[in-house]
C-alpha cells in the first residue's frame, strides 16, 4: 500500500469525537443542522442541495434487509459527523434517513442514532489493522456465512452511550478512524463526512450501518455502491489506484442486496455524494 496510507495508519488515536479527545455521549449532542455541518466536513451549497435531492430520489417505501455485523464491529461509542480523522481518500458525504413503518406507510424517526463504519482506501479497518490487512478470502460455510468466531475474540456486549447488549469483536489496536454515530434530526436524517470505502479480498465495496433507538439495536445492515462508480474511482483516484486486484463485485458478493445500494454521484468538488433511506419496523 502507498506511503501516505501506511504513515496514516501509524498515527492511530484513542476514541475521540472532539479535538480534546473527549468521547461524547449521545445525550450531550444534537443532530447536525444539515449536511456537512461541523468538524471540517463542510460542503458547498450546491453539493448540499444535490445531496438532499439525491436522498429524495432514493427508494423509501421498503424495510431495509438485515445483515450480519461482520467481524470488525466494536462499539466505538463516538458521536461525530466527520469520520475521516487523517485517513487519505476521496471525501464522501452521506445522508442516511431513518423511517419506520406506521400502518400502511412510513414516517421519519427523529430519535434514532445511526452508526456507520467501513474500511479505508486499502481495505483495512480501524481496531483490526493487522487482521483485516491479511490477503486471504473469508472462509465460508455451507450456509453462505463466514466460518469461525470474530477476529480478536469476543469482547462481550456493548454498553455504550447509544448501544447496549450487542456482542462486540475484541479489537487489536486503538484506531477509531472511519467509525462513528450521529443522531437523526426531525426529518429522520443523519449526515456524515467520510472517505470512499476501499475493498478487501472476497468482499465488494460496502459500508456497515446500525440504527439504535433507546440504546436498542433496531437495524444492522450493509450498504453498497454501484460498481460503475467503484470502477471509475479505483482506476483514476489516488490512493485507490495503489490497491489493485479486486476480486469481488456486487453480483458475486455473498451479502449484496440491491435494496441496500446507495444512490450516489460525484460532487462538484470531485468527491462523492451518497444517500439512502433506511426502513425499520418500529
């Protein structure tokens, strides 16, 4: 992997949501007023409008299919909109709207906490750097799910500010990049600024998401991106161009579901805008 990514990985930090390193509880913050607010994640007015339009076009009348956590989840317990830390990659702005089924329709959920995490441009997860950089396929069972316990062992149940009782994987380093949570606003929307996720052996490009209500996990899913956009970025944008040999695409991934594909497009500033509506049962 390139020198910038390797240097960045050496600068791991403890959990933090503010510049003084304090981990902020969910009761201490309010939802961002709009896309790109705070922590250096600002957007142009044009891109903010485009992100809102993209979210409006995203499908919204379905329950989001559940998925597995994957082997690299731990409760980072960090409330922030900007997940990048110092990770090199293409700036990506996410708008994730949570709605719940009420009768025959769906209504926005303004009291949820949306948590996201994903790998960096080289396919590595914070908290599991050595494990996730291993270039070996994930061993699969006959049921189509990964075999064996989560890497790092079982760290016990989460008991963080927005999640409780969910089993965690035992992390192996102190990295926290590309992980965090935001409360939804009155329209049910949580905004994030991150980088475009990379890929790793046997998985297509994806972003993990959990939705919590009253510290109860009500949705765990994986979100995907169009392979035409993946191909463009990985072929033309540094540092993704340094990570070659992608072996899995959406149509060959064992978890991919079309309902979980983000609506996405390139932003005016060259980054990426991506949005989806997450439907929960309530």
